[in-house]
């Protein structure tokens, strides 16, 4: 997508509120289905392009080829040597693994799935937009290259939508790496397998045989071009709507055939899927607050059918520019190093592993750049900073201002030029009626449970969690746009918290580095790219007039403006949450040896959440987002990497405890960026445990 032109609608049809069939680079592929037969659509003949070097294989032949491969046979021999098991028994284990894993792609099942999926999608969504230019590039490439599809993963709907798009455009359906959770769903697990899902375990550990079968199963389909392979580089669904750092297991297996010269190139297609409203928003909110995730089941799916009565707005699916692995790796790796060893022995070089790391981060950044930002995401970002509510008139001004800022920072805002801001805003608010309400004074407010003052502890806890769920849902939609602002926000926060007249660029950079290290688990930063990101962001902020540079330093007073203030406050919930976690860790009781008490990460997170709930009830802090277990876990990981927390194993269980001196330094530094609340030195009962919260460092 080009930059500012992306926000211009194509003059085609009569544009209606985010519902014209053609808009900008997108076409709605759902409208035609509303006026034609679903049965005819599902049963029609499909002219599907194929990889020119493909030797057609049914699913059972793929499994046979996997078991006969040099890689799997070598692994079988190794397991026999290591365990002393008979070869026949290990072969049966390999057969069991591949049977458990393999898809069973069948045309009949796909047509049945397409018929029912079509009805569900028409009920859930107003429009499903796809950039056709991206689809045509896929159509051309698919005949000459193996294709890897790497979509974003924000919802269960992602893989269904991807399959529907490929069915709609007469492209070969992708085979999809799916979690084992789905396999146990009666009928639906079978239907997904027969529609191209292959099931893999979430963790393989040191299981040599499983690794061999998995790697060969993926690679044989890439090399033969049986089908495009779809997987999520982030590894799992994002419950927060933020991007996760890439995972490298599946990515390494998929790119190894190129490194070992089995194939001349692989084309990777990054796909960004943007939702106006997320199907699982409420489920995610409570899951982030610690409510156990319900097990995937057919009965659960049937019970969830009431969501079909809701409106989930539009979906935008953007197929990004194809990435050639040959071109991306040029000058980074030397494939000839594999010529002296059998190619079925997994042994990627350090340069190849580094390239995979860089490539994974590159794909995530491409995902972010191609996301479509809705008006509601901007509304959510504003409401997070204005918990008392905002009038519709004021919100209109703020959203229009924020749209200009986000566009200047490279975001693609879904904003039809011929629609009034008020029309857009009112429609956005109506779509999310379950999160906000508009009172008689035209004030937009978050719908929250009324506080219970005199109820028992259980009632108060339930009320806090219900309120927190609404706040967490709101923050999820703010997170859809936060990647646009995160780097500018770190610079803005450093300027806004400066007490001097000027801030040298060296000092600003050191502050930026500290924040990047602190927030490295909540946001995606490219390793070893900190200086480049800092300089680019600084230049951009100076260019749009958000800060003033004088004599190689930041003129602090001249740079304190609406933009700097807004960006600074965007990070406040995270820093408050981190600061409370630090204070909680520093208040840990001592063991007999005067060493801080070590506890499991799960225990620390739960106890910190209970403390935060009490602080919220007492009005000491105001951001309910700090109750998110995701934020608490991310904080602990960051503190560990910064030396504020240590880990130790006891009887196979991992425990954590604070390094008081380093943690005190980190806590003090966080306190320089925000106005930290006064923590009372009182004993707080946390489910029969007493913890003294002491603000003294």
C-alpha cells in the first residue's frame, strides 16, 4: 500500500458508511454471496492454479513419503539406539505421530464446509474486504514457487477467513498448522482435518522422533508444492490485540529446504487481518483476568451460537507484498556449508538462525504496517485516558486530531472521505454498545458494574473483575493502534518527564533504551535495531512538529504540547502496572537466611493481581488494566532479563525471587517517568496470606 493514498476511496458505487463494495484498494467479497445461492457457490467448478513442479499426491501418499524419508528413518535408528526399543515399535510410534498430525484434504468436505461457513460469515459480518491486487500476486506466484502464508492471529476466525478467501478466488486451499486442541472437537475436528488442518503439539521438547516427523511433513509439502502452507509466525492467538514476538520453530522448519538447496526459492505472503469487532472479545478479557480458558468442544461451539445475533462489523484482509526468501537472505547466509553433511540432519548454521530471527521480526512489522485502523480503535485510545467520559462533540474533535497524527506516523485509517466524522463515530459507538453507553448529556462512558461498598469480599471482588473486564476489552481495541505510537510514545514520555530546560539526545536515547528493555515483552522491537528506530522516530516527530530540536538537544518546554502529552499517557497503564509489580516484589517476606521468599511465577502473578484489586478498590490506582495477567507475566519476564528478578529450579519447578538492589534501581527509574501513587504501608490479606506493602526502596 502506498502511504497517504491508502486513505482515499475509489469513486465506484455509491459509498455508504464503510459498506461500499469497492473502497480504496479493497473489494467486499461478501456482497455477492448475499444475492446468490450458497449451494451453487459451494458446488461450483473451480479452476485452481497449481505449482508447476507439483507431483499430485493424495493425503495418504504424503504420509507414506514422510515415513519413508531419510530424515524419519534416521530418527527411528537414533531412537532405537538411545532407548533400546525394537525398531518395529519405534516405527509404529512414527506412524501414530503422522496419523495424529496429518490433514486429509478432501474436496467434498471443503464444499460442505464452504456452504455452512458462508452462512455464518454473512450473519456475523457486514463486509469482508480483500485487496484484490494482493490476491492476483498470489495467483501468479503460486505456479512458480512454494507459498508460505503468514497471517496475523487475533481470532479463531483467522484461518476460516483465509480458507474462505482462497475458495472464493479459486486458489488452492492452504493446509493449516492447527493446535491439538481442535482435534478433540467431535465432528468439527474431523471437518477441519478434512478441510486442510494438520494438528501439531504446542511443545515438542526433546522428542526427536516427533521433531523429525513434523519437520518432514512440513517440508515435503513445501518441496512438492502440494498446497500453500499457512501458519502463524506469532505462534498463538493474541488475546490483547497486540503483536507477539515471533516464534521460530515452525519458521525454521519451513525455511530449511531453501537453506539446504532442496528448492531455489520460497515466497512468503504476510497477511494482516483487521477486525472492527473481535468475536472473542469478552472471552479474551476474562481470560486475561485469570478466568480459565474453556476447552474447545463441539458443545461449547453450539452454545456460542448466540453470537450470530450480534453485529461484528467489517473485516479487512490485506495480502502484503510477497517476500522472496532468496532475496531476503542474499548476503546473509552461505548455503554451500550444507554440502558436506547429509541434508536430512537438522543443522542450521548460526547465520541462518540469525536470518530467521530477523525475518520473523520483519514479518511482524509488515503485519503491523498493513493493519487497517478503525475509528473505534482511536475512540478506545482516547477513552482509556479519559475514564470519566467524553462528550460526543469533544470526541469528534479528538478523533479527527488523532486520525491526522496516526496518518502522519504511517497508519492506514479506515475513514471514508465522503462520510462525516459524526456519522463514522456514531456507527462505531453503536457497534460496540456492549462496552460503552451514551447518557442523556451525550457523554460517552464505559459500561461498568457499580461499586459495592458494603458487600462482602466476594461480592466486591466480582464487581471489580466485571469492571476490569470492560476496561480490558477497551484496552484490547486501543492495542489495535498502539503499535503506531509505541516508539514515539517512549520518546514523548522521556521528554514529558524531564524536569530540566533541555534534554540532550544522548540522555534521551538512554531513557529510550531503558523503556525498550522494560517493555520488550509487551511490544515487538527488532533486536539490535534500537539506535535506528530511535533516530527514525526522533526525525519523524521533529518533522511533524511534535518536538523542538535546538543545538542538538530537545527544548523541553517548547516540546510539551498535546501530542507529547497524549503519547506519554498512552504508556501510563503499563508503567503503573510494572511499578506496582516492582513494589510488590520488594515487599516480599524474607526467609530464615534473609533471602527474599521465592515463589512460582503463577503465584506471584495471582498475588500481585489481588494486591492491585485492593489498590483499585481503595482508589490508590485507577487503571484496571493492571489486573491483566498478561501484563504481569510480561513484567516478570522483562525484570528477569534486566536483572531485577532471578530464577531457580527446585524439584523441577521454576521459582522466582527479587534481586533487591537491582529491582530497587529499576523501580526508582520507573518512578521518574510517571506520577507514582503513594502506597500505604499496611498489611493486606491475600487469600490467607499477609503481605506488607512498603513504599520504601
